[in-house]
C-alpha cells in the first residue's frame, strides 16, 4: 500500500487487520496531518488503478461535510491525469448558494477534465420499470401514463406517489384517475417543493405566485406587467 498505509488505516480499520504489524502514523500539526492523509489516499487510488481503470463513485454529495469536500477537491486535482474517474451525484434542490458544495463545484469547474450532467425525468419504459420495481406488479399503460403526467418523470415524486398508491392498493388495476384525484400530495414531496421555493428571492417567488394564478402556460410580458402593478400597489400601502 505504500508509505501512506498508516494514515489510511485510521479511516479504514480493515487495513490494520490486514497489516497487523503496521506502525501508527507519526503525529503532525492538523494542517500537515490532513495534507498527508489526502496525499496517502491519492497514492493509494493511483496504485489501485495501475492494472485497470478505476471509477470512484461519491453519492449524495449534498450531505458531505467540509473535510470530505476538501478531499474531493484535492483528489480531483491530483488524479486529473490518471486513469481514474470521479463520479459525484447530488440533489440540486439541497444545494443553495451558501452550501459548501457550491464553492467546491465552482472550483472544480475550472478544470478541463470537469463535466456536469443534469439528469432529466424518466420516460416510457423507465417509468414502467420503476413502478414494477416498487409495486412488484406489471403496470398498465394507463397507470404509466398517469404517473408520468402527474410527476413529469421526476424519480423522487414518482416513487412517493407510487408508494402512496400502494398504501391505497391502487397499482393493481383500480381506476387510477379516480384514486389520484382523492389523494393528498405526500408530505415528503411538499417538503422538497418547499426547499426549492426557499432558494428563491422574495421577488421571484412573488412573480411565480402571479404566474401560477394565470395558469400552467402564461405570457411572460403579461405576468411581468401584473407583477409590476402588484408591486406598485404594495408600495402605496
């Protein structure tokens, strides 16, 4: 494992079990110790990828603490010329401008090896597969179309809605529209929507409220004029 084995053993106890005679790492100042640990992890990954390419998957980066994000930045810089790919996922609704991940992403974006891919909603067969995976039943085309229309293919919204239908035993052929019309929006979905709205400015939220009154499709200029009138009226109070 190289000279960094002692550092790595502090975060991966299995290393100490495999190397029982391993001497503990010598003490250093916090900043020096952190750099040595990061460097040891980098060398470990490079050695692991010598025989074949390696993909390092980091899921739910929106929950990562600051030291973990610093490690990610360090590895991204050190491993850019190696045959190692770092794949990170996160939910954008969880990442405000003040979130530590925002700064990390901004710094990573300066690298030519950085790429960002925004995942869209599921379609057709993928929707049917998700329903089948959760309910254990083969969904009807009506159910697939209705679930997709209600959620626009958002995997999280679909999962919550399917589970709610499961609780009402409505994925087995019952009239879907009838059941859905009587369902309340799951609390988990409301919380996610609330998180999205909390990221908006007061002015933007007010403009969207005006647009929502107009309808799903609206003319931007009409909405802007209406919003301006509301703002003037509010200022005259």
